[in-house]
């Protein structure tokens, strides 16, 4: 090991490798505080060539590698295990923009570029990168690609995978696979780019990417609606899609209870509509090109027609950007407000969009009945068939004990139910180490076997982010 | 072999297997007449279970399988080799629509469904499947998926890969991988769906798919423009994207010579604009939702502004659907008119969109200078950075001799040049057997090695469409 560390230090230079426990410590626990590991050292290469050199050294010395971006993942995918044998590999020093072609609406940047910085760079050319999420101040391009991140704009623009035009990655043997081709069409074989996207660093280490940009928003209208049920919300969503088509960029739902929690958490929060409503929807309608002076008119017509059809009880329109931001802030505060309620288990699940309302009703009823004293709530991306389903512990529960006991049992029941309904136990947060056991328990055996074969083919010695996403076959790695 | 054929006949029933040479013959030559092979028999299973059973038999008896849809591929990917050892597996009997959810805009159908039938089924619910191409009357869903087909709507809707929500496939060992999940978001591991899309039957046999639909067009305006150069066409494309954004659904270019060929080929064809123009562009602007009564006005403003900027010399607008169809018919006749000119070599290439105009000029100049008497022309999907680049033999050339001699040399030179310019030797037609040698010659070794590893992992005995898309490593299959 000393020989490996010496060689790595020589390859990466003084800024590139540290064994200082104080410097490493902040990166050994995931941001949600669920997992803590140990690492041999923290490597911070400054270039793809350095990553390649380092991975070759790791291959030679059989050192496992845990790649890490902003350490803001939701499933512990960037946290090493407790053995201390793995090298923690930070991509955070690699932040260069290698090319930016505003006319082609493409940018090629390195894996460590932080999402918010990418947003700002695009904005300077009147463009935008249409993916955003709560952790935008720390989440990196490489991490977003490795987890195929979602967010609140998936309805219109898709998840990360839909926004990546090309990738550069270092493979398990240290070779560099470079496919930063800004080609719109390319049928030269298997789509290895999509294979790497969402593979959580288990097949290769993403070092750079060519990303698609879209025009900056010319205008937007955010609508806050009060609704009697999630079934009506679904009908309203269809109505909006039929009425304004592609101009619909966001459709989020929040139950009355969660909104009350937001108001309790943030005393200055104000609900845009009056009266009692079982559910609330946040609807964003946008225009990203000229000639769209009628956006507000279209949004108003859409909502007026919905009102006539009985698809909402009340609605408020943002009249300026400050108000639009305020509406979104209510939505974005939900996770924090919910977390403040005490111990809870959270589930990032999807089911077919048309089944989502009935699923949520059934899941809430089943969990609260089976686990007296708990409160179940769902909120999120109805337009994508993806909700965040939380079950909050009975008042007074001790966090660690409850989460490890009843909480864990509840999660298994939620995942069973999602599977019965034809859904996914991970809509956008990935598997990491958090859900690996559940994926093994509930996943399609044919799918799991395929994943193992591909993992063994691309990483035969199981050195790339071991213990995440893909469990090895019972007989161990094929090497 | 007799034992295999007996077992296969028993498994598939009387309609499912034939050894009748007359019945098999039409399917042994690709539709362009470039490749002819032999087959042990023609299997036509009627269900996924029958495909799975058949593949298990093939695995047991070591029989290679060549899957085939409509036999309208462009690269010989569905034609067996000359050995006669392979089983030709037609998916054409599997045409069922398993589920159709108009509200969710999704349809689940079997691999043999013909594209034009899919269009018609979608249209009945005021929806459409936004991919079309010349072979729509024979091309099947399975073939389109296996080749990641493109067409004229990629600019807005993407290639086939962007339109597939889920897949069912039979793997090399006969297991059925079923991922027909109509989920918009699902991060449960590697995206094996995208790996199978475009894999030309070398990793699995696609038996069914869940496809995304979009609203039917409420209106469209097709514009025919005369232009001085391809550089100006590119500037016009950017102008259109900036002006109408997502309403731009097609942007095709045709050189004056090709348009003259169309008029010679079809005496009733009429060019929509007067005067001489070096290039012509077909621009389609669409509206697929209500509230778009201003579509024509927007299109007219877009073209008026382009005219003021000097981005076109003349333009004509379709005033009704008949005229819109007539404009498109001119474009669609180009390949036929070009083919009628005599022997030629054709290339389906892409380069980064911004480099395409200069590439076309340079490639035409270089090929015509190096090969006196030839004529080089380019036409197609400028919006995607994808043109079809033909080099027509000197008058009087004998087809077979010229294509095998000078034609082959020209193709190599075109592919060299595309590679130098950072482009792809196959933008949308795939590799098949036609371009396998060229992919091996010009492809990135790291990419080719990755493909071989994945092929060996998923099809260790090389039974799935051998000799297509992915060449085995010099040391042969890992099995």
C-alpha cells in the first residue's frame, strides 16, 4: 500500500493526494448523514490524464476506487465502506469548460463543474441547462450523470440522460473512452454513453461531458392551484398537456398537511390560494422563444377552462418573477419542513402516471393502518409519475432505533407495494448502498443477472465503486 | 441439425417454421440488393414465449440466429451470411398491440408491427408516433429499434432511442428480459434498454416495446426556400430555431442538381420557387396544441425576418395539406431520382452541425477532383448534422465493377474525411455487414474493445446476428 500511495502522490502532485484525516473527514459521510466510511486517502486529480494514471495504479495494486462529486447524493453512492481499503477519488478539481458553442447549444465541461455554475455560464449566452434540484450549489456534472439525476423539469426536458450529448470516462483498466462527440445522430454501435449514465461509477469514472442547452426562458407563468384530490390533479395535468403542450414545464403536487408544515417551518410563507384544499398543485408554463406575447393569456385560458371542467377549486397566477420564485420556494421547502417533523423514512418512487393517484391513496391508508401513530405523506413530480413518499414516526420515537426498526419494516412494505403496482423503488435518487439490498430482493432476476454480466465484463476485478448499485453474483467476480 | 429443425417445428407449429426455398428466398436478399445469404430455415414465431423457446433450442444446438423485421434496413443487418448455417428469425407475425393508453400517450406493441400501421393506430386517438421514413410501409417497430432509426423528424423528436419507453427482449440464453415499464423515471441500475436499442440484434431479440406518442398535429406550414449556399442554410436554421423554437420540426436541404434530377425523374414535379438557387431548404413548422391560430403568422414573420437578414433568396409557403405533401414529396423523391442516375456509392454521415456546410463543400471538391468524371452530391437532414452523401460513377460505368473498384475506394476516402472532421460514418443507417470493416478500420479502439466485451458478456457463443455491427476480438469469443 505504501508503494501505491507513493506512486499516486508522485503522479498527482502535492494538491492531488492527501492522507490528512481532517481534510478527508468531511467527505466520508454522505450529506444526509446516513453512511460513514473510511478511505485510504483522498485523491483529487486535476485532469483526465491524471485520473487515467491513477486508475492504472489502482488496477495494478488492486485498490478499490470510490468516485465522488459534490457528495450530495441521496443513496450513499459516493461514500466508501468501513474497511478503509478504498481510495476516495474526488472530481471536484476538474471544473474546466473545454468548449462552449452557443449556436449549437452545446457545452463540454469537466465532471467537477458545479450545477449552479453551469447554470450561470449558460445564462451569459442567453441559454440554460434545463435541470435543477435542491443541491445545485454542490452537485457536480459528473455526479448528476452518474446518478441520472432528475429534478423539477423532467416533465419537459427529461432526466440527465436526455441532456448528455457525449461523455468522456476512464475505464477500469485506466483507458480513456472519449465520446465527447457533439453529433446529433451517430449509429456506430452500442450506446455506451447511456450505459454509463446512471451507473453510479461502477462501470467507469465520468471525467467530462458534452451537454445540451436550451434557450433561456423568455417568460414564465407559475400557477398555484387548490384541488380536492390527486385524481383531479391527474386530470388537470392531462388538461394542461392537451392545452399548452410543450409549454408545460413543471407540475408538482403538495398535500395540505405538507403545506401546513411549510408554514410552520417558515413563518413568512404564504399560501397563494384561500380556503381549504386537500391538495395543491404548482404548474409552470413557459415560453422560450420570441413571438410568445400570448403566454399569460394562454395560461389564463387553460386555467379558466380547467375551472369550468371542475378540475380545480381555486388558482393564483404569479404576476412577476419574485412571485414565481415565491411559489417555487413553497414547493422547495417541503422536504425541509417534513424533515423537521422528526424521524421518518423516505421513498423516492415512481409508478405509471395514471396509477399514481390511486397508489398514493392506497399507500397512505395501508401504512397508517398497519403502523398506528405514523403519518404518511406524498409530494413531488406528479407529471413524471414520481413522488417522494415519507412515513413519519409516531411522536416521541427515538430516531436511530425507530429508523432501524419499524422504519425499515415500513420501507420494505412500501417497496413491496410499489413493485406490486408496477413501479420503481428508485425513480431519481439511484440505488447506491442505500437500496442495494432492496434492489436485490425485488428486482427482476433477469435484469440483475444482465447487470452482473456487464459489471464483470467492464470491471472484472470489482474495483470501481464496489458495493454500490450492482451486487456481485453469489460466485463472486468472474476474474 | 435435423433434430434441431424437428424440435423447432414442434415448438412453433405449422405456421412457425418453413424450409421451403421459395418462401424463404425473398428474405435472403436485402432490399437494396447488396447482400444475399442462405438460411437453414425461416422461423416465424407468434409470441415471445415461442421466440424464447426457439432461442433456447438454438443455444442448445449452437445455431446462429439472424433476426429480421421488414427487411428494409440499409446496411445488410438482417441478411444472413452465405454459409447457410443460420436460422432466419422473422418477427413479422408478432404484430399485436398489447396496450394503448392514449391519456398517458403510450402504446405497447409487438416487434412486427409495421410503422405505417402504428401511425394509423395512433391517429385514431388524435395522437402520432413522430418518426417516419421512406420504408414506413415495411419497416417494423423491432427493426426500427434494433437500428435506432432516424428519419425527418429527429430534429424535434429525436431518433428511435428517444421514443422508446420500455422494451421486451429475448436474450442469448432464451431468457426474457421484460422492461415494458411505462415509467417516466426509473433509476434501478444500468439503462439496458438503451444498450439494446441500436444493437442490431447482436445482444438480444427485441420482441415488444412501449413507445411514446405525441399529440397529433393541429396544423403545419411547410416552407420551401431558395438559398445561395449551405452556409446560409445553416444560418437560416439557427434563425428558425431562435424564432420558433420547438415548433420547428423539419429542416432538410437539397442541392439544385438533385432537384433537377427529381424533375427529370418525375415530369409532374414542380419546384415551389422561381429562379436559380444553388440550394433549397424544406422547413416544417408545426403546432400540436390548441391556441395556436397564429402558426402561419409566426412562420411568415420568421421567413420575412430571414429575408431581411439575407438568409434566403426566395420562399414559398404551403397553403394547404396537399401542397405541404407535395413539398415533402419533392424531398422524398431525391433518393430515387439520384439512384436513377446510375451506379453510385452512398454514405450516411454526420458531422457536428456547425461544420456540416464546410464539410460538404470540401468533400464534394475533393471527391470530384480525385475521381474525374464522378459527381458528388449531398442532401438531407441539415438540422441533425446528417447528410446523405452520394458519389455518382462517371457516365457509362459498369455498376458492379465500378462499385467494387473505384466506388469502394471513394467510400473509404469519404469515411476517412468524415473521421478527420470528427463525424460518424453511420449517422442513422447503422453498421450491419455493410460498414463493419470500416468501423473496425476507423473506430476508436477503446470503443471497439468495450463493444466486444459487452458482446462476449451477453452472447458468449456469438449466436445473435453474428458478423453484424461488432466484430469479435482477434482471439475469438470468450466462451
